[in-house]
C-alpha cells in the first residue's frame, strides 16, 4: 500500500541540493508556463538548489524544472528518489 501524497511528499522532501525524481503538482504564482504543465503525473528529474534561505524553512532550497524559467518550492512536488549530487562547474 502506498502512502497518501501528503505523507509521501513530507517523508521524501529533499534536504540537500542535487537531482531528484519528482512530480510537479503546483506552480508558483509567478510561473505562467507552469499553469499549463501542472499537475503532472510523469516523473521528471529536477534540480534542487541552495536558495540561501533560512535553514530549516521551505525557502532554504528551491527547485529548477527543465524548460521553466522561474524556480519553484519543494512543497509543490511529490518526491521520489535522489538521483545525483550537483557538480561544481570549474
């Protein structure tokens, strides 16, 4: 039996930058492209970034979705598995 989306989301929400599998459910108010793309039932790899927000808050980390200019917040996704760490560009 699978967890309800809210419990599943809370238990798997990323706590560090990197790449993760996710289903995008809600777009931020500024994201007009997202209105047409969400909700999404397909798993996609998204990039979680250090947003410089207050540690332990939802705004500590932001999420980049391929093809969408504005960043999103972690609570707008159903989270799957961790894929890989971010690589430092040299």
